[in-house]
């Protein structure tokens, strides 16, 4: 175990690292399988060297906090409470979330084959993986956009995955260290461990790259790249001990949901000295959760895709 850090064993790579235990704007992080916020609850009796993990365990049934949880709280504290404190099942699930999960599952399979040294899956095999994301949901539970149908989304998925396979980003610079790697560790005193999954972890001669895969309605602006960087900054801090001395890159692969999909890459070198602001925000969110400060934060973007609209209407403080 790397001191202070838990990161999942890089499957099939021989990189000997210990395994740590095991969200709806238009441009959103693709859900994982399972996403950190839906990772299994921590078994009773688990011990930890971080006292704040015990507080988290009592509050949420998990002895850590995920980026999805932080992000959900920042979007709407009441939504956070419904999902993480009350454990309420969502009344509906947005088609964008299921679609994103499907694309993510397919691309994960693509890079898993690379990691295992196996033959690259075909488009049909990737589409099979994509479709698996729809299986857990009853059709009437899925909330589609006004111009969407399951068929139109399947067609879009086929075009996006075709564009991905034809792009240079289907290849890997250097070698794959891990796909969907669990990562965990204490970042701030008094705050539970951050737990998450890295979509793709790669290494070449000079750098370790932490890649997050996104779907988006369109190409990203520099501001979107900037605004989306906090999660990877924190993961970089946790991963910085994997390859001491190497620079760390954060990398977004953005697949656009446009008529003719494209795959964009946004790479940045991490300056760990610039982490302070992100860490301060991370701590403040936890302090608010710990204090039980939960209130509705209605907005067009957040409420349109929220699965707790009925529970929210019934809430009275
Ligand atoms: S409907 Fe809107 S205000 Fe209510 S919980 Fe959901 S996101 Fe928050």
C-alpha cells in the first residue's frame, strides 16, 4: 500500500498497488460500472485510520466520500440528502445518464482489451456493451428528451462509437496501467477519504495520464475544460505516488453527441501547488454535509433531470 493512498491493483499489469474498498448537466461525467456513488455500502465492522471515515459511515453507510457525492451536493444539497443520506430510490432516470453509462461501458471494454493484450472488440461488440446499460431500467422509468427515442439514441451511439474507433484516441500513448481503477485516500484532515474510479490510467516515458471520458452536446470550450478539472486534480493528488518524479497529466476525452460525432482531447499538466482552492472547497462541502445543511437549490438544469421531483415537492424542511 502506498502511504496515505489506496489505488486499485492495475489489472493484468503487474503494477503492485493495493486495492482500496469499494451524475445531470448536459455535459456530464459518464457513469461508471458501478459509479462511485452507487458503489456497495461499506460492510459493518470495517476499520479505518481516518476518523472522519467513521462519521461518513454513520451518515451515509459508506466510509468515504465520492466526487459524485460532492458534485451532487454542490448542484443541490437536498438532492444529495435524498440520494446519500436517505438512500431514496430515484423516481425516474434520465436517458442522458443511461446513454452515457452505455457509451462508457463500451469504451471501457475497448481499453480493457488493450490492457489484457486481447484482440480489439468490434463495433458490434461495443454496441452490445452499450446496450447492457439499458437492461436494469424499466422503459417507463426512463425520462427521454422531447426529440429522443431509444432507437434514435441507439443510432447516435453507433455513430459515436464508430467515430471513436476511427480516431487516434482509440489508441494508447505508452501503456495502459488500469481501466476503471479504484482510487482512494485522505486529502484533508478531518474529511473522509476521497474514493473514485479513474476511467483510464496510462503511462509513457515522461508522464502519468489520468483520463476521464465524457459525452457532450458539443465541443468543449476552454472554460468547460477549466470548470471540469477539479475531480481529476484531486485524483492526481492521490495518484502522484504511483510514478514519483513523472509529471502528471489530466486528460479529457470528449465524445460529442452531434450529427457527425467527433472525439476531442484536452490535456493539461497538473500543478499540484494549485490544488489549494479545490481542497478548500472539498472540505467546506464536507463540513456542510456533516452539519446537516440540506436545502433545495432549484434550477432549470438541475431539476429537469432530477429523479426526486415528487420527494422534493413533498419536502417541507
Ligand atoms: S427537483 Fe430540483 S430542487 Fe428538488 S431535489 Fe431535485 S434538483 Fe433539488
